[in-house]
C-alpha cells in the first residue's frame, strides 16, 4: 500500500515515537491559515463494552486543570485523543495534538459549546450532485430542486457541511467503526495498539482500505478527524484546544494582537509571544 499523505516519507521505526516531520510541516502550513482566518445517537455497543484505557486525556496535565468531557464517553474521548495524537504527534518538548488538548476542542464543539456543531445543523437537503456537465432543464425544475443541486466538481467545498448525519453521529459511528476494525485486524482496542499499528489503521482509513465504515466512510471520517485536529491545534485557546498556545508557538503566530506598530510591520523578522483573546481583553490590547 502506498504511503498515505498523513504519514512521513521518512520511515519511523517501531522503537521510535518521534513526530514525523512531513506530517508536522503539512499541518503547520494548514494551521497558519486556520489561525489567521478566524481563530445524538446512543453510545456504540462496541465502545460501550470496551474498557477505559490507561492513557486517558486526563493524563496530559494536572487533573485539577483538565476540563470536563461533555459529549464523549471516557472510552470515546481516549480514542479521539489517541487518533488525533497520531495525526499530529508530539512530545512534551515538541507539543502535538495530545499536548494541546485537541480532544477537548472537539468535545466542546460536539457538545455545542463552540456553536459549531449544535443540533441546528441543517440536514434536510437539497443535496449536492457533483457533475462536470451543465445541468439539464429537467434536473433544475422546482420538483427536482428539492432533491438535488447539480454543481461543478470543484465547487463542492464552497457549500460547507453536507451530510444527512450530524457531526455527533459521524463521531459516534466513526469511532465504533475504528474500534471494530482494530479489534478485527489486531485483536485489540485502538488505544492499546502500538504507534505503528495505530498509524496503519489511520492510513487504511484515509485510503479507503477498510471495511465496515458505512456513513461515514473511512476517508470521510479521516478527513473529519484531520480537519478538527487542525482547528483544535491552531484556534484560540478559548475554544478548548491549543493549550498554552502551543499551536501558535509551533507556527510562530502572534495570536490575537489588536495592532502592530509601523516598525513591527516593516520588520520582516518580527516575532512576538502569542496573545490569546482572553489576554487581549484582559490587558486592553
């Protein structure tokens, strides 16, 4: 199987857990754009029957400072933490998704705290039908318009979130599929797999070389995880991720500064410790 995009071209040994450089560079470039742009179904049976893993998100820092999980179960939050940690791996000295608390950003979003994935998400259609051809008169009639909207293939991303499933459904169903695939392939829960095995699961999801991923598909769930990992890593800390602004420090983004002096704007080598929205409000920037 060819090396997936989320995996570094330089091979990582089974003994090494060092971050994969090309993956970090990919996300650094994506994160710079994300940071500057803006800074429920029942619990799946497979996950409900699994044991809570030892490596929970709460282990990332002092328990008194860890926010409460609002949407995920303990097992689900541990899985999301593990998945995002392989998409953007890190260490204490070189923080990644785990150290930045990306799982809390995703959990807050799904719980409605970030106003992004609330129950108000529109899911009634009409739905996109991607085509290279001009739409026929019949297909654009009022009768059919409520069922399908023909658009050019390159225009789909402009239409935003498109799914009959809510984001909450996508995570619940996607995590169940990941767990089932891990149990079937490795006879172990995803959180108990080695880093290499976890990477192979993620690579198979991205390439579509998995079975049992129906609504969402493997590639669709991978894209969802990757997008949310980038957002959680590089959005303002007020949204639950980017703990200690480690994402902004990674890409040298100065954060929510209210202004720059003429000298700073003229200095091509200018850098400054990042400022969060909370700090800007507190200090009147």
